[in-house]
C-alpha cells in the first residue's frame, strides 16, 4: 500500500538551484545588496555566494583585519529578526563553550585516540560579528562568519552522485559526530536541520585569502564544519515542533512526538548512507490512498525489516503506527545493495 520510489538524483538537482527570486526583494524581505557596498564601515561586499529562506549570503572583505568573510543578511520582517536574535544566543553559547576547560579536555582525549585526524576545533562554523544594517527597506540583522568552502551536496554533485569511499565517509562522519557532541553535550543545542547542504569544508588561510571557495579539495585531509544554525534550538527550549528537511526527518517528528538530540543522529544516519551511495535514503511521495508522511514511515519500517527489539515508546509507536495503516510486503533480493558492497570491499582490503 505504499509507493515504491526509485531513488534518483532529481531531488538533489532541485536543491542546487541558485536563484532566490526577485519578488522577495521588498520591505520585510531580502535586502538588495550590491557589489562594492560597505557594511558596518568595514565589510566590502564582493559577490553573492548563497541564499536561504530567511537570508542571502555574501562574500565580503573585512578591511579591518584584511581577511575575507561570509555575511548572512537576514530578511527585515519582524519574525525573521526575532529568529536572528535567537540564533545569536545560540552562537554566543557556542563561542563561550568552545573555550571551556571541559571541551578542551575532551578534544585532547580525541586527539590522543585518533591522532592527526582530530583538529583542535568544535567543528561548527565560527561567528565573528553581528550587527544591524539600516536602510529604506527596513532593518536587517547581519551575521559575519568565517569563510568556508563547498558544502557536501556540491561535492556529491562533483562525484556525479556516486558517493564517496568508505574510509573518507568514516573520517567525515567522525568529525560530524564530534561536532554534534559539542552542540549536544556542551552547548546544549539541537541542530534540527542536519543535511549535506549544511556540512561545509574548512578552507586553509591561503584559500581564504585567494577566495578559493570552489577549490578542488583533497580527500586525504579534510576538515568539516557544521553550519546554518538558523533553525537550531536549545535542548530544553524548542522553537518549533516541526523540524528537519524531509529526507532527513526523524520518525518522531513525522508522528508529532517530542524530540531530543537523537533527531540529529537520525539525520546523520541518513547522511551516512547518502555519502556512501550518492542517493537519498528516504525519498517519500504521496500516492493513491496515502500521503507523503505515510510513505515516509513505510520506507523507514522497510529499512528496519522487522520490529526493533528493546525499543523505546517512540520507536514502538512509530512501528505500530505503520502496521496499523499499511501492509508491508517484504521482497527478497539476491543483489547486494551499494553499502554492503562497499563495506565488503573495505573488509577485503583491510583484511
């Protein structure tokens, strides 16, 4: 009773559009920034490098410190300004906790265990400044961030969506997990929108100076950063009950249940699969007699194959919800999936 979706690259390609639409450049909307414009008496805009639902992002030259930075210009409508102030508090906590003795001790433990594969970093994008830009269209809050490189959706595109090597994925996943531990345990933050688009590459100082945002990155030594905390929240204070991008959404969110830090881990599991295979783990669609949430849950249960043992109440409700609404038809296949094939090859090489 659920629609079997053939995984494709179409959803990826839709996310790679680079035009936010001019209709949003109005009072309460995007600020119509232009090349050469000076912000806060020190940041000269160089070019637009991205956009989101709430903001545009510009490459800028900080003439005070002679470095290039990224400036996120928030829409001027009241609700977006309030969200910006919430985001500011999150980054203030990140900046504070990254200097804490407890976190420094934790990083040292990881470095002693994993060696040079662990950087002295919290693996989260660094906020450098925050200010208000006033204009005839309204007041726009602006975040200044360190300049980062490409995101992993762009890297997947360079791979023609064929995925990365297992060793590379393990290294990147380790860094993401350390970043999530910092957010969850030390900063007390849930990201709520973890996906390849929001995992970026740290640039070297030379790359930053040369504005090499799109440089070809070596897969031998890569340093990642978790970015875009615009939808993040505190562990003990949520700003929204409906979070996460569809393909990375945890079952408790679909069911309208309470959520904790584990929602980020669910998203990471989806990302891990996507990095290995190049395709989305879940790509639900609506069909005759069922909606997109039903199909999403069906695909989730099919991936489990059977009811999880020793599951908590949320997992039990997730499974029972599906079994009450749909019939699961398990199909046997002799063909190994892509993940199993890569894992098998890795064991043969390491063995």
